[in-house]
């Protein structure tokens, strides 16, 4: 709708998408470091308001440069919110930190699943110029957060921030966790962009049917994220990651080797097990670096998602032009095997915690 209203070229549309990724994902670590240095309500309260207002007002922009400015500012609002919010969800090491993180992550995944369908329906009703009404929920949430969100306001000395996360075992674990997030995000982000085209162009589904299937895929992932956090509290994070990688790959592969209802069921089940690990990776990283919760959360979520999106969405689209979307998307199902191998190399959490304790003393 934006391309049609503003008569944009595909290159301009691509620039808008790139601006959103850069501002919302790649910029997250900067806000993560700031959130770790000084806890403040500003990021959590202002983030949803800025993002919701700017995205919802795209239809009112007078030209392409205004569009780009609104998109970039909206992305910064998203980047502002996530590190501080994620570090406030639960105390690292608490008995129910996984369940709390799972609930938080599942809410975001649920938004991803219903957002496209809901916004498209609203835009058809009120037009793109009237889509500013979609900013009202974001404004209401900002008011509630301003009234009720009360983080413990602290300023952490540089010496305190330097203590956590510097042991060899900790660095190795954080690197492995980051690579595992990237492996999962290759499928998660690329499928989110290209599955609608796959279902409409190659399988002959209508746009409405394709949207419903993709929404079911992300909704299953939301449920998976909630369960993954709960399981991590009971079984340990590494075991949940291993089972996620072991089960998601074959199920997703099955979705490309079957058809009709069996294919859709396998895709939804694969999404469920693939996204088990979203809260687990974040929770494990926060436990490893408790003084840098905002920074590690931003790397495990936004930065990893942004890097894989920038790299793999264009590459997969190019491969699809050379081969087919079917083969290109099916080839990505091999990544969980690599993830399983990396998950088995994660160091035992007790070893990491012992090294951290020795460093502090």
C-alpha cells in the first residue's frame, strides 16, 4: 500500500526496509550499554510511543524522505525499548526467570503473528492516511508504563560492569549462545519475509490463506517461547536448546516434502519447536553477565536478528530466483543440525559460575 500510494521503486522500498532493520535491530546494543550504565524509565516508556506513532503515521508523510525519517525514528523507538525491558523482566538466576522471560518473549511473538493481518484489515477500512488510529494502543501502553513501571534506579560504576562476563568460560558461552541465536534467526527471519511469497506464488494459496498460515506459524512460535522458558527453569537451558534444534529441523523439512494439511501441520510444529529457545538464550546470557543484562539481551535479540535478516533474506531470495523458493527455503532446514552441534559445546553452567566467583574474589 505504501509503494502504491507514494509510487516507490523497489529500490526505495528496499531502502525503507533496510532503514528499519538498521535502526531497530543493529542499534539495540548501543541502547543496551546505556541501559546497563544507568537504569531509567525513559527507554521503556518512550519506546512504544515513538514506534507506534511513527509507524502509524507513515500514510501522512509528504514524500519519500519523510517516510525514511519516520521509519528510522520508529526503529529507534523499538531499539530503545527492548534492552531495558528485557533486563527488567526477571532477576538472573531466580527460580522462575525462564517462565517470566518466556511470557515476555511470547507476547512479542504473538504480536508478530497477528500484527500483519490486523494492520492490513485496519488499513483497508480507514485507508493508509487514517492508519494513525493504530498509534492509540501504543500511547495507552506508554501512559500505563509511566504510571506503574518503577525500575530500581541505579548508576553502575564501570568497575562493577567490568567484573561480569570476562572469564574464558563466560566468553565462550556467550559466543556460542550468540551463534545459536543467529542460526535460529536465519530460519525465523527469512521465513517471516518469504513464506507469504512461497505460499502464493508457488503453492497457489490466496493472500488471505497465506497470511493465516504464516500467522499460525508465528502463533505456534509464541506458545513455544512460553513453554521454552518454563522448561528451562525445570530442565536447564542447554537441554532445551538441544531438543529445539533436534526436533525443529526434521519437522520443517517435512513441511517441504509433504503437501496440503500435512505440510502446514509440520510447518506449524516446526515453528513451535524452533522458537522454544528465544527466552532461553536471553535468560542464559543474562545469567552469565548479570551486570550487563541490557547489552547481552540486545545482542541475543535485536542485533542477531538484524544481522541474519540483512545477510540471509537477500541471499535466500537470490537463490530462489536461481532455483525456486521451495528449494531455497527447504535448504535452510539444515541449519538446526549445525545448531545442535554448537549446543553440545556449551560449557556447563556450574563451571562458568565458579570461574565468575573466583574472579570476583
